[in-house]
């Protein structure tokens, strides 16, 4: 077959394929998945998440179990979406004796009904730095809520969570505004961030009303001498809603997890099905072609594997040997080659008797040459359809093993996300944004391959199209 | 002639079963040995508490002797092949023995008792589901096959492809979230409310707990069965005798039910029989999510607690049933189609 022939064949195939609508839908979905799998790295908000998925400190600035940002459209009380405040306005004041005072002013437009869960100020630099944090409220009041001496060292940034370390500052602020209201607040239960973003009112502890408007958060740092330095601080707003798909209980961004999972689902699905179909086709041809003892042995192995219950077996082997993802792929292959074996076997039995095989043998071709050159090319198109059709259940098997906590914990797969959801009570607590997206991704990817495989099957086996 | 064929299939099935038990036994060998050894250590330490009037040296000697005794009693000092062999033989003779940690509800550790407790629950859920799915699926498949590429046929094909890659356990999670927490009309899992009601009320309560898992599995499973039946029917509708029947003026309904359904029966029956036999294994994850204490749940509990006798016995029973299903089908085929038993190769 020369290049022109194969191009023409490809074009004919495409004309026929484009008539099967479900096949086109499958290819379209698959295309989106492949695109996200390849370039998703640059679209997700946490690009290094792949290596830090299990790392608690990497995720510590996110809110816990926050619903997706777009849920605000449907809820009566709008929550603050999580965001970063960067590029503050800088005011530099030179003091005596080489002292420099830098004030960083962050604008925060607060238009929501619920105060942020937390504000995290990140300070980096080098040296003993006294610092303070003030909040300028839209009602004109100013509260200095935090003041301390920091010992900063390069590479060890200081992380100040306002909800944890500003209880005294917030109480002082309320006292400076209204002594009576302050006396109603229990100092051990005070929620400083809520206080700072609420109206000063008699029942502000039990029923806070958000004070909407433009806030200014001023971080002032004093640099004792030119031996020392500071970097520009940043503030992370930890809100009630977060990102495209929310966060889980370990504060991980679910959208990031879903996008990272695409890559593994594609790798697991495609690699496993290609290996197992190639093995199945090869063994089917070999058994049919050689017959006799080879046939007997291969068929007995086939029957043995066919009878083994797949999931119980995978679970028990995973529990005993704790496989990595690559071992798991090989394990699944051990079961899935049977899927294409029987059909190929019976097809190869027929092809083996065709005259062109006989002619080739008469011309002196060896067995392997006949298998590779004459029989395999006829069965190859069939194997593409079975590859695509095998992928959905392969992905489900990996997800099932992961769901039981027996998968490879070093990868980010949809099964791993669902396992965390199941064990940490996402179902009971109705955290739907943690349960629906990973399962839907599994279903969508399975569906796209099933559409593709069925379309291929329809073209290659036109018998089932009409009656 | 037919008797000889039946005998040959049965012997072949039994031999396959024996080989598979050996495979399981080899797989479980290392786990079983380490679990058994730690169990012996525990037992001997317990016994040693009773030996009061011994010097520490005598005591240690006696502990070592007891351990050696027990180890030889459980064949742990035998060479590896013989250990695998004896475990296989015990399983093959249905001598399942005691579990290592899991107990039945009456505190008994007899494996047969534990499995006997879990099996009916799985049958109630999964065998009912397979039976329902088969009945409704055949009806739907026939209906879809009557008008290929019609609206219903395309719906069945599309839904089959969608449910193909849909994990049943995920649908179970969604079902619980939707119908147990958001719209609380079904319980989230378990067999009955606590304390269990008795009499007629108890039956109603059991059915109420059964409905959500049953519905979930049914909604997921029915499409692929319908699609399979549709394909079987369609491929038979292309046979010459159907064309001949149509040419004779036989009505379309009669062609479908009289001719096609009849020739499709062996394939549909294969599907049904294998489905029913394999339903006994339950579903490990779905049972876990619905907290349904059947065979699947028992199996996973055994995996977590390294309870090899339970693992070995559940797998053996499941495999035996599948094997019986296959052999039974072969025998029925041989009866229906005399060509098979002569050719030997189906």
C-alpha cells in the first residue's frame, strides 16, 4: 500500500465516519479532553498542584469545603470568592538612622453579604522587622488589628492568618468604637474577620450585618537599617466560595484536580486498552493459525482468565502488593486481553483458510510473515474499535480500585478525588461539587470513547445498521 | 451420546475449577501464612498467662515448643507447594473452616455460617435486579429492534453508551445525596431501621431500604441489556428465513415473536443465566456505599482484615457458581443443537 492509497482510504473512512453523529460527538468531547490533558497545566489556578496534591501546606490558604464561585448567582446571601490581593500602593518614609518605613495599601472592594472566612497576609524579607496591619473601613473608622516584631529570614515567609491572630486587635477596635457593644462580645469566641467586615451594632456577635464598601488594608513594615530588606507582601482572601468547582475538605481546588485527572485517565485508558487489545489480537491469531498444542494452551489460559472475577481479584491483589499505577495497568491488561481474543480467534480461523494465505505459503512465506503481513492487517481495523470500546470500563476499574483506597496515591486521578470525598463524608454533608465533577468526568470520558468505538464498529461491521 | 457429552463437559468444568482454586491458593499463600503466624503468637501468649509455676527459662522453652506444635499443626513448616496443595484441597472439599477475625452476628466464626448470613441479602438485591433488568431489557430490546434507527432505538443505543462508562457506585453516591439528604424519601443505607420492626411492618421497612439500591442498579443496568437484545434480534432479522417468512406474508409481529425471538433465545438465555449466576457475587463497592451487608461487603471486610479463609471461600463459591452456569449452558446448548455435541468445539 502506498501513501496515495492510504490517504484515499483515510478520506473515505472520514466521509463514512462523519455520517455517524454520535461518533462526531465522541471525537469532539475527546478532543477537549486531550487538549485539557496536554495544556491544562497552564489553565489551572495551581500549576504545581501535580506534585503537591497530598501536601497540606500547599493548600493551606484556600477555604475549606467552599462551593464553586458561581453558586453566588443562585444564593440569597452572596459570599466572597477567594482571591489574591496583589500590587499594593507603596508609601516609603525615610526615618532617622537609616530607618525606612514602608506602608503597603491594598484595595479590597467588598460588596458581599458574608464576610470573608479569613485574610492571610504573607510577609517575606530578611531581618528583625516590626510590622502592623490596619483596616480602613468604608464607614471611616480605622482599626489597627495586629502589631508584632517579625524575625524574617530569606526563604521563610511569615504567614499571618487574621482570623487566628487578631482576636485582641478586633476587640480593641470595637471597644474604641462602642464600649457597650464590646462588653457583649465574648473574647474567647470572637471572630475577628467577621467583626472587621460588619457594621458595629448591638447584636453583631450573633447576627453580623456586612458593612459593604471599599476597604483599605494597610500593612506597615519598619526596616531598621539598610542591612535588612523586605519583599512586597500579598494578601489572600479566603472566601465562602472558591474557583470554578470549589474546594474539598483538605482545601484543595477541585477544578485543578479534575484537570490533572484527565491526563491520568487518558494514560490509563489508552495504554491499558492498546496493550491488552494488541496482546489479545496477537494471541488470537497465533492460536488460530498454529492450532494444535498452541491453540489448546492459549484457549485454556483464556478460559481461566475469563472465569476470574475481575474486581475481587484486582482488589485483593492491590491490597496484597500495593501496586503503583504502572503495575495496576499491567494487572488490568492481564484481564482485558480476553475481550478481543475470541472474536479475533474465530475471524483468524476463517482468514487462515483463504486462498491468498495458501498462495503466500506456496510462495515460501514463513508462518510469522503470513501472520504479520497478511492476517494482522485484516484484523487491525477491528482492533481499533475494540480498543476504544474497552477504555470506559478500564477507567472505571482504576477508579474503583482507587475509590477503595487501594490505588496509587502518588497520582491525581478522579478515583482518588472520589475516594477522599467518600471517606470524608462529602455525601452526608451534601458537598455535591466534590462528588459530581469527578464522576461526571469519568462518565463523559467513557462516553466519548464509547461513542467513538461504536461509530468505528458500525462502519466496520455494517450488518447491524439496518435490517 | 448425549450422556457422554454431558459427562465430558462436567469433568472439564470440575478440572477448570480445581485449577482456579490452586491459583487462588497460591495468591493468598503469603498473606495467609503471616496472618496465621501472628494468630498463633497471640494464642500461645494467651496460654502462657496460665503457666504460673515455671521459671522464665522453662517458660520460654515451653512457649517455643507450643509455637512449634501449632506451626506444624497448621502445616506452616511444610514446603511451599504442599501448603498451597493442602489449602486447595481443604477448599475443594468444602472444608472452609473458621475465619480469622470476622464473626457472624451470633458471634460464631464458622465461614459457612458467615457466608450463609450474607448470601441471602446479596441475592435479594442483586439477583432481583438482574431478573428485573433481564425482563424489562428483553421487552425494551425487542421494541427497539422493531424499528431500528427509530427514536426509541437511538435512545437505547445512546443511553447504553453513556451508562457504559458510568460507575455504578458513583450513581449510588448521587442517589443517596439526592434522595436521602436533599429530598429525604429513602434511607441512606442499611437493611432496616434500628431497632428492627417485626411482622408486616418489618417487611415494608425492608422493602423501603431495598428500593433505592435496587432502583439505582436497575436504571443503570437496563439499557445495556436492552441494547444487547436489540443487537441479537437485529442480526437474526437479517437471516434468510425471516425474508422468506415476510415473503410468505407472515405478519411483522409474528416474525418478531414467532421466528426471531425463538432463534434469539439461546443468546438471550446465555445472557440471563450468566447474569443470574454472577449476580450472587454482589458488587463490592455498591454494597459498601449503601451499607448493604451482603457478599460484596463481606469480601471487602475480609480484604481489609486479611481474613484469608473468608476470601478464599467467597471466591471459591463465586467461581463454582460461574462454572456451574457455563457448564449448564453448554449442556443446554448440546440438547438444543445436536451439532455441538458431535463437533466437540462449540
